[in-house]
C-alpha cells in the first residue's frame, strides 16, 4: 500500500509541474491531465498486483493523488520558491483565484485592491497565485505603452465562456489584435464621428423630451442615461434596434447586462471555469442571454445592410470593398463588445457626473453658467460646435471619471508564458504573470492627487508648473479612465462626445436638484456617501440610483 501511495504522490507532483508550465483553458486538456495519469496508474497496479481489485486500487490511488496535487499546489504558491514570493499579498489571494473571484462577485474588488496597496504600503501587491496589481503611474508606459505588454490577459475568456473566438479587446495575440483594431479605428475616427453626430443629437433630444414629461416629479435619472446610451449605441453600431427611450422596446438590454455582471465578474478571475461552464448554458444563463441578444442584433444588421454609415459599415469592411468581410463569428463578438463597452461606460460616466454635480452646488452653478454662454435658450444644445471651447465642462468630466472610472480595474495584461519575463523599473515580472494597472487606486492616491476623495474640478484647470511650485499634487500621468497606449479604449472620443452632448442638453433645458432628503450640506454628504457605497466593480461598474427632481428653466 505504501508503494501505491508513493506512486500516486509522484504522479501528482509530475502533473502539478505540467499545470505550472502550460496555461490551459481547454476542458479536454485539463480533464486529460487530471484523470489520465491516475487512471493509468490504477490500471497498471491492477495488472501488476492481481490481489488488488479495480475498486480497491482506485480507493488507494485517487484520494492520495488528488490530495497530493492540491497540497503540492498550495505549498508551492506559499513557498519562497514561487516567482512572486517577493510581492506582498494576503494568504487567500496567494492560495487561489477563487478568493478574488468571490470578492469580485459582490462588486468590492476596487475597494479591496485599494486597501491592499495601502495595507502593505506597496505599489505592487499580489492578488492571485500568478497575478499582481500595480498602482505606480511611472510603470504605466512600461506596461501599457507601445513597447510594453501588448498581450492581453486571459480574464475575458471567462466572461465570454469560451477560448475562441473573442472580442477585439480580449485577443491575446498582439498581431491579431492590431489587425482587428484597424476596422474599429476607421469606424471611430474623427471623420466617422462627424457622421454620427446626427444620431447622437437625435437621441439626446429624445432624452430631454422624455425627461420633460416628468417635470416636478421624482425620477431615477440614471435609468434614463442607460436608455439613452443603449439606444444611441444601437443606432451607431447596428443602424437601430433599441427603443428604450420611447418605451416601445420589449428587450431591456440594460436589465440583461446587469443580470450578467455578477457571474461575469466571478468568472473573469477563474477564466478556465467560465470556459468549462460555457458547455453547460443553463448554469450561466444571464451571460448566455447577453451573448444571444447581441448576436441577434448583429445578424439583423448584416442581413439588413444600412442606408447610412454606422460602425458596422467599417467592421464589415463596407468602406473598403476590396477587402473581404471578416468572419461572421468576429462580427458577432465585436457587436457584443460595442454594445456592452459603449453603452455601459457612458451611462456610468453620466450617472456619476450628475451624482457629483448635485452634491456640489457651486460646481453645478459654474458649469451651468458655461453652458448658458455657449448654448443660450433657443439654440441647439445637442450640436457639438462649442465643446472644445468649454474648459470647465472638460474639467467636470475628468473629475467625475477620476473619482468613478467606469472600468475601475482597467484591463488585464500578461507576460507571455514561457517567455523571458518583463522588468518594470527594478522589479522583475516572471513569465505567465497577469497584471492589472489598478486605475481606481491610482486615481485616489494622495501622492498623485491632493485631497483625492474630494470632487474638485478646478484641479484640472491649474497649470502643472504652478501646482508643483505650490506643493499641490496633480499628476495626470496617473489618470487613465480610458486605459493607455496602443491598446487603450478605441471609443474614447465617441464616449466623450456623448457625455458632453447630454450634459449640455440637460442643463440647458432643466434645473436638476436632489430628491427629497438630500437638502443642505449634510444631505449632500449623505448623498455622495450613498452613491459611493452603492458603486460596484464588476469589471464594468454597477451604480446606485440617482433620484432627482427636474424643473423647467
């Protein structure tokens, strides 16, 4: 019996080394690695020891094998021989990604990771067995810049429930990512955005017209921002398909998206499990429903064509007939990306901006005055002509994005498994290590921004040299709500266009105030505390309700 158990332990140690070496998310490969070695050992024992039955040999081998494999893995992850042993982090994070997956599922990972950086007084902390979080602004160009880590991390595979095909932002191969991104860059260029202005103007007018029906009554303005962003992205991406503003849409995309955020957040930390569960759709119904909904919109758009250029005009290479259209699966994945990333992030930014504005009357008044100068009564506030001449509007947007980035954890990168590793400053990052440039932590670091938890747009209007001379911290190198470098958010200009248009249209038409119970300075503090307390990081953000009353101006 001792020889059998020793053999089981030896096999488990060999399998552990294979799992360490190969970063697999294939159900077939992983099951083969887990089951074939012990099954082969059991068969060998039965053949060489006729006195042992198959059942008895299995009882001797399998528990010992599984226990040895688990114990070997855990001991190694805690040992000084692990490549990330030098980086501080809690025991749960070092042992298993299920620790962070559980925290992510309840939406608190942005606060948890920020707390780890502060607890260990370190700009690099270990948040997984092979994963680090970084909040050092000086490391951003090295990691996200053109010569940095152009390999995406594996987390999106868990959200997609499959290893291939993936959306553009999830592709790990750098060359393939660049190829897929080119269509997006054409579709989101300044020339293309000019064509989309008619669409955003029409939806912004619909938004304020619908809000006008509720003057004097309490509403949740966040829900209307969600309707606007979803309808506009549907227009811009697919040439139509969503009518939440008018109330005639039977499929509430945002309800589908919100239901999918919790499982998506959990599975992003254990992507192999997401790929496994993708074979059992009933277990991941919210995510599967989101994929099916976006796929249906994509198929309708391809079948229908478009009378005017939209994003799919470029994604399908209609602007360049000499190029063959991309694979249908790629179009579906890009349609999912456009709807999720485009609609949720803008709705989040608008909601946070108005939550902050309403808690700071002086800021509201100054922004209102700027809007009135550039968009007086009886002018079209949905026109984009004056946006670049409104510095305070830009400052308010930046400050809202600093405090409440729509993607609080940014995106994951990875050093190539089996590669040479990577150096950030004087720190060596081993091969196969996943990295997060943690935007939430950087944005709220007092070394980069004085009074980091204060909503103060004026900080963006101070000259950097004057700030430095006055001992005032304002390091824009630490500000990355749209990520950074060649793989940053390709829709940045589009998102800012939407936000500016909606803010100007709403402030021109309405005086917006907090709902009952939020009056006075104490009410403002409670208001902001409640909003921040309800803010959730499920990779994309989930916000609390912003209850307001609108009055006609």
